[in-house]
């Protein structure tokens, strides 16, 4: 079974893109399922089920969804194997723009949208920089000049990645993205992820607020604390 990891900021169009890609895969008789990882709630599983797609939802709650991804992805993989899937797609929202749920040797996709602004690629860390493919959505809403500048900034952030524009409503570009999936890893049979490494480390330490502290002030700040410098 092939595993593909898809990440991106909330509302960037990840689910819409995945749905259009799976529609193409279904015409090729490729059995594809999805693991949807979110924070508090999601209704995207309803959209997948309406298309006859196997889907499993995981809600991170008060945990970082990308940390939640790493803890659960091996179990997700084994679920996909039990479902006899040919491809399993994991969908995770990179809320902090710092984490990166990408695994060495596993095909990775980052979805971002033109409405984020032309400077947004500079603000996104390894989630964008280490992706094999960067999918840019919502290009029909901005001008040609804005699309070109945005794509240029993406190229600066990720010189080696493949950049492709996909319209999550019409499906334009989804066939090309599907072809990239098939050309770059369908032969990669992932039996287990145990022992495999992430492409980039998660944040190095926890602060007291990560552990549930609510009071403000130095007396309540412990762990990974970084202070600003003022003159």
C-alpha cells in the first residue's frame, strides 16, 4: 500500500483537492482511503463517505494535530492495510506552520492557497519547504500577477518541490496531481513506519502553557521560554 501525507493550513482546500484526486483514482480502479486528522471537529468524513471513500477520523483535541499524526500514523497505516487499500492519504492541518508531518521515503504534499497573501510562503516553515509537491489553490480568485508572484515565493521557499495549481471546485489540475502520485511512489509498498524518521524534528521542548498553565507572569513560565528583547 502506498502512503501519501497531505498537510496545509486550515481552509487551504486540502479536502477539496483530495476529493478531486480520488475521483480520478477511482476511474483507474485504485482503491484509496483517507485518514482525516483535525483538532476539535470535522464534517469532511461525510464528504468522503458520500463518494464511497473509506475514511477514518482522528481528533487531536488539545494536542498539536501534527504531533497527534506522528503518534497515530502507524496505526492508521495498519488500518489501511486491513481495508485492502492501494493508497492511503493522510490529511493533517499544520496550525503552527512550524511542524511538518512528513516522513522520509513517504510522498508528501503541502496545500496552500493564493488568498494567504504573497508573503505567506515566507511564514511557513518545513511544512512547505520539505514537501515533494506544493499544491496552490484558489487561483481563480486572484489576479494573474498575484498568482505569479505567489508561485515565485513558493519556489523560493521550496526550490526542489513540484508546484502545481489545482482548482478544488472544477477539478482543474487534479488529473496532473494524480499522475504525480502514480509516477512517484505507487510502487513504494509501505508495510510499516516503525523506525522510520521524520524529515524535520517537531518543536524541541514544552512550555508551561503547553501543559495547561493559564496564569500570566514569569513565576508561572517554565520549560521552553523565549523572551523578546526591548531597549
